[in-house]
């Protein structure tokens, strides 16, 4: 079976993936699949930097506003939907472009990782959740470190949902989830990949991150978070633990001042961008494009088109 074409655009938050991908889609008759673990949620637009209908310029986007903030959503579910939407786009004679900064989502598709949905023990998950709440997230992270140091290294201490999933897989198979993923990668990918990474000087990126946070505040991030709380969503939900939401919730609850919340959000977003770059730099398939301040959008698009043509997708 011949491989299906898939263009992938990755990079740290605030590097300009969204704007570039829309312009690229317009050039090559493409449609966009979001690879962002926060943009799947409805009602969460400002804090996730979701492209507005105007910014999408008529280009169809998939995996935005897929679920409500109280719904569970797994990487396996993401892969299932992304694979389906890729087929749908190709069936229309268009090119699929996956865009985002959630490395786990990107790798689930590009590495053809298999996920066993048959392993599901809610009692064990609840036990682990209680352990985290009682002893702290670090306790759970150390448990994972003992049985699967590879996965522990790539998961943030506070990513309890994925830590619990990794511990659950190990309990029932005796094999680390990282080994399961490694075995999956040995199978040939169904996709012919053109993977493009966007990067820029760190000082400029951090400046853009700080400016983006300020714009989010101006656009009404505080009101967006308050509205979500009024709708019944709360701090304990995975969705509400995302950047931009947990910091504002702490402010609204009187746990921090407004200025402290903004400073923490800027700091944590910069740290997140650094982790994203570390993740993606491990993937040797990615062709990196370094963005300079003097680069025009036209020049960046031409660089992308040149690489895509070299891969043989166009």
C-alpha cells in the first residue's frame, strides 16, 4: 500500500505555527488538523490561542472544539480521530497539514504508535490519584521513574493523567509504555511525511510569549476563565489545569494577585516552550526553519514549499 501524504508543522508556542500553516494551506489546497492538547476543548479560546474564524481564512480546521472541558480525552482517541480526518482530507483531493506543539499527539500519528484501549482499571487509577493528592505529584512521578525512567523523563511531574496511564500499562503488561511505543515505531508509517519545525532566537521567542500573554489579558482571558467556572467546570479537571487557566483560577480564588498570576503564566509558558523544543529536537525527521525578524511570510512559505517538494509530496 502506498504511503499517504502528511505535512507536519511543529515548534514551540508563539513561534507562528498557526499563521504560517493557514497561508501554506491556501497555497497547496490543504486542510489543517490541530495537534494541540488544549485546543480540542470547547469554550476555551483565548487561553489556548485558538485561531479565530477570521484567522483561519476559510481553511477547514479539524480537532478544534472537539469536546467539552469536563470530558476525558486520550492520546489514543486523538490518533483515531486524526487518522480518520487525514483520510477524509485526502479523499477530497486536498493535502492534510498537522499543526501543533503537543509532541505526544504528533508522535502518536507520525510514529504509528499502537495504544491498547483494553487496559482500563478505574479502581487502580483512583488509587494512584489518591496517592498523588496525599503525597504530592512528585511521589507518583518517582513511582514511574522506578519502572519506566524513559517515560518519566519526558513527562512533567504535574502530568498526573499520563503518569497514571503509564503506571497502569506497566501494572497489567509488566512492560513499560515506552517499550510498547518503541515496538510500534518499528512498523512502517502509513504516511509519507514532510515534517517542518519552526524556531527562532530564544530572546525573541520569549518576548513573543510575554506579548501573547498580554494580548490574552486584553482579549478577556480573565472573563473567559470566570465564565468556565460559572458553567461548573473546576480546577481539578484536566482541561482547567492548562496554561492560562490554572493561573487565572488561582487569582480569582484569591491565592495570588493579578500581577503574580500574569508573571507566573509568562514564566511557565516560557518553560513550556523550552520543553517543547527539547522534545521536537530529538526527532531527526524534522527539517528546521529558523525564523529571523527580517523574514517575510512569503519567504517562510517558499522555504516550506521547497522542502515539501524535495520530499516528493507535491
